[in-house]
C-alpha cells in the first residue's frame, strides 16, 4: 500500500546543493523532505567524493547564518577550512615567484590584504566535511525529513500540489518541488526544460598531496595547454589538485601506479613546496557545461548543477548553487508572507529573474576563459599574457575580480549579505 506524506517543499537530490537548500528553507519555516537515491552512509564514506570546494566568503556567510560554519571549521578540534590568502595565476609555467624570486611578467596576483579587510578570498573545505556537517544538521533539524535511499520515479504537477512517487512505496505531496538532482537532472528533462549543453573535451583529475613546505594559504592556477592545473591550499600542509587533462589522455594518467603518477604530477606542480606525497586516492570527473533555459516551471524550481553545471576553472559551481538557495529562500519567504502559493509561477519567476541571467553570464565567462587558456597557440598566448599583465597593473580591476570571486557582487540575498 502506498503511504502519502505532506510537506511544503520536496527537494530531490541530497548532494551539496540539496542538503543546504533543505537547511536554509527549514530555517525560513518551511517543512522539507530531502530525497536521495543513495544511502547517506555511502555518501558520507571515504570513497564517495575526494574533491574540495573553494567556498567564497559570501557563501561562507550562508553557512555561518545557518549555524554550520563552526562545525565546518571544527571548533575546538583541527580546523577544516583553510583560508585562501592569495591567488596566483600563471600562464603555462610553474610558479617561480615564491621560491625563486623574479616574478613572471604574466603573473596575476590576487592578495586578500588589498581588500582592506581582515578577510580571506575564500576557504578550501573538503566536500566530505561539508557533507558530514550538513547531514548531521539535517538529522536534527526539526523542519527536515531525510528520505534516503529512495529514488523519485514519477512526478505529477497538479493545480494545488505536486505529487511525487518514490521507489520505496511512498508518495510525497508538496506545494513545490526543487530539482537538486545534478547536472543531468531527470526532473528537468521530465519538465521539458531545454538546456544548452556542450562538452569541453576535458577531464578533471583530482588528488590530495601532502608537501614538505607550507603553502601559506596561496592558491595557484597554472594554465597548461591541456587546461588549468590548480593547487588549492588545504589544512595540515596538504593541497588539493585539480588537474585538467584532455579527455582522451586522462585514463592513461589515472592508470599509472602511484610513483609514476606522482612523477607526472611533480612536472606540473613544480618544486616550490618541496617534497610531495600522495595523501589519498585519485579521482576523475568529466567536465562539460550545461545551462538550463528556464530555472522554474509551475511547482518546480531548479538549483545547483541541475540549473547550470560549469567548469571548475574558477571554483564557482557550488557557490552559484549557494546563491540560488539563498535567493530562493528570500523569494519563497516573501511570497508566503504575502499569502501567495509558493509553487506558483508568479513566485518562481521572481527567482528565475534573479538567478538565471546572473549565473549564465558567469558560466559563459568561465567557458570563455577555459577556451582562451586551454591551448598553446602563439597569438592567443600573447594576447592573454598581455591581458593578464594589464589586469595585474590595475588595482581597482584586481579588487573587482576579487570581490566577484568572493561572490560579493550584484544583488545579494539576505543570507549572503555582510553582517552589520
Ligand atoms: C573537480 C571539480 C572541482 C570542483 N570544485 C569546486 C569548487 O572549488 N568550488 C565550487 O563552488 N564548486 C566546485 N565544483 C562544482 C561542485 O562540486 C558542484 O557544483 C556541486 O557538487 C553540485 O552539487 P549538486 O548538489 O547540485 O549536484 P550533485 O552533487 O550531482 O547531487 C545530485 C544528487 O541528486 C541525486 N539524484 C539524482 N536523481 C535522483 C532521483 N531520481 N531520485 C533521488 N535522487 C536523485 C543524486 O543521487 C545526487 O546525490 C567542482 C566540481 C568538480 C567536478
């Protein structure tokens, strides 16, 4: 017999975006079901996700306001969020500034101290940590019910509510369904929301390394012909590597034994942090762009990678999702407070207006950057090097880019606004 459960909002997808959405919306007084096809115990496991996320300082405010930041930082224990103090961008060669002096003229250096506030450019946090903290909070939040493992198998959008059938024999009835079901979002497809999708022929190889010398909070990105190679500072003298490789070459690197893999990694990493050692397994992720043409339909809103999935060249994918969630929380709260149906298009179009253009512009900008830098053509290389050197000389422009990377620009939802 099918059992039916009623909520204000049903969120399909308990990834980073869905979990945060459940907590933010419950904090705004909505009852939420959080549904995922995978068992939470598996998602918390060491073998599930080896990535880190660069969390912008505006996104960190959302975690702070929801009371999650202390747990992410491991109050009283080992800190788990590493502040990013500097970002160095170099075209095609290993960094020489911090170990050998003599900066390349084509260096771009973003220095958090230039913002004039005691504020890092962002934080590097392990996805495993984010997931653990959010799942712990979901387990105790009065307004959230986790329904997992359970796969959504069918959905009906009626005038008064949406009805969702799960493969565990339950029906969920809600005023609004949020699709947080990832870049290939089955819900988006069923709602016949079209996407712009294009591959970039690249795979991300992800690994954690421990190194001899301290990174001093410096994140580095080298633009190599196969794509960006990022070194992201982690706690305990470790760094997370996101090595973009041509998709046809990546499997061979993934198949190398540890010693050979470390050798190939060292050639790209350089010697500035001394001896390197692998501090965990390797992972690989195909890169592609997907942009939904609409973020809303009657009783349906898209967030996170279901709304748009971007290249991690600037570490913005999840941050864009955080802004979706904060904006949606504002729009739904305001709609409810004036007596509107939160699943109506009147309310949801407000969310779409706020988020779609903003994130499309950013996604296209990242695609452009990736194309511009992922090649070794002489004239293009000259143009981008001159561009980098010009940006590097203009303080206000650097300042603008730092604030943009911190997601502290444009119209900010209330959860993201600076305190005071
Ligand atoms: C190598 C790499 C590095 C990155 N670095 C950064 C970074 O530094 N900073 C940053 O901001 N972003 C970064 N990103 C992007 C970021 O990781 C993603 O944007 C984010 O993880 C997307 O989360 P999501 O919850 O939207 O989707 P997902 O994590 O894909 O979650 C979707 C969930 O939906 C569930 N689901 C799907 N279908 C169903 C169904 N029918 N029923 C029930 N459940 C279902 C799935 O089980 C899954 O758990 C990076 C990405 C990559 C690949």
